C-alpha cells in the first residue's frame, strides 16, 4: 500500500549512498517519470525527485512524478534502500538512466531492468557476486560495459537481456548458470563463441542477433525440449558478417511445432519428406519432429 507523504518544498541535504536515477526531461508536459520499486515490509523508501519534492513509500509501488520544468534531475531513493528487491525502468522512458553507484549494496535485488544511453554500469564479477539473488537482468545502452564471465556460476539467473551494450565475453561464460532459460543478446558485438557451449542450459528463449557468435554447426535443438523461440541472425561466419540463421518456433512443445528459416540457401526439396523423423535442414542442423517451412 502506498503512503503519500507531504511534498517537501525545500531541497535537503540527502544521505549518501543511495540508489540514483538520472532524469533528462525535455518535454515535461508529456514525460511522466515512473518506475517499478519492490521491497518487503517493514522497510520503507523515500523517493526524492530532485525538484524539491519527495514521496514516502511503505510498500512496493510504481513511483510516478511529473516535473513542472524541463531539465536534468537527480532522483534519489533513500531510507531502507539496501533492501530493494526490484527496480524496473522501462525502455519506453529513454530519458531515465539508472546510475550504477551503490548497486553492489543491494543484496536483496532479484530483478533489475534499466535502459537508456546514459545508463552507466560496469558488469564485473565483483558486482554480480554482490547480488546473489539476481535472477532477472535486462540492460540496454552503450553505457553498460563489462564482461559476461561475471555471470559464471550465477545459479539464480534465469533471464538475461542485453541489447546494444559494450559487454564482452563468450557463450561458455554462461555454462554454470544452471537456471538460465532465456537469453536475448542483440547489438552486442563483444559476445562470441559456440552455441553448443550452452547446450546443457534449460533454454526456452534464445536470441543472438548482431553478435560475433560464429559456430552453429551443432545447434542442440533436440536437447531444448522447452524451446519456444530461437533467433540467430547477422552473425560472424568466417570473416564475413552474414544473416546465417533465423528460426522462430511457434507453440513448440514435446510434440513439435513450426520452424521458419531465412537465409539458409536451401530449397524445400532439401528438407526431405515432411513425415521423416529427422530432416537435415542445413549442414549438421537436424530438427526432429517439427514441421519446417522456409521464410522468404
């Protein structure tokens, strides 16, 4: 339940450290600031909006604020901020950016979503190890850098979304993430490796687009019985960047589903009889029990 405090009219000296969000407002009448903030009782948080106003929250909420003037505001979350479990900043608000300072002190953090080109956060082993409960991570923006090896052995991580970041590493860095079922990496050229290195993970959703991942000769589709979506495109093949493989799986279960292939350079006759239990669609890629159609 949200508890509304009286808005303060003067700017106070705020305690540091705290969680900080940068708001670059250019159209204040149409840019409402809002984000998800979850925590458990008996903790409480105060959001200082940076314009002299503040709001107290005594339970999980979606803080929201509209500014009277354009400008760059420094939003600070104080109080029992170290017990925040979830922070969610939608990509629909690119004028908001979560600053990385003090995130390593959020030991209860299990869900983090942030985007915006001004987001500044370096993903390192020390940072991720300081967030033992982190299961959902969604980051977008060139200000996000670091190494994917920071996630090695992160057994709670089940969802990873990294778009247009500067993070580097190889798919083998995820081998110890035994709960990781959803990986979506796009526009992150620093990711490379062999897709077979994540064969043992419980993958249900996989998108590897515009990366340097190069080896798809042993795509372990039959090992991923719960797979519902696979999109691998604009990858490195030798020294050339090509659209090698895009697969979309619709309503796929243990009894099969539909695959749409694009850019494979194969014809319908190459796929074999629809009734065959195994059909070679491209090199060593073998798809069992699924209806296959080509996507032009």
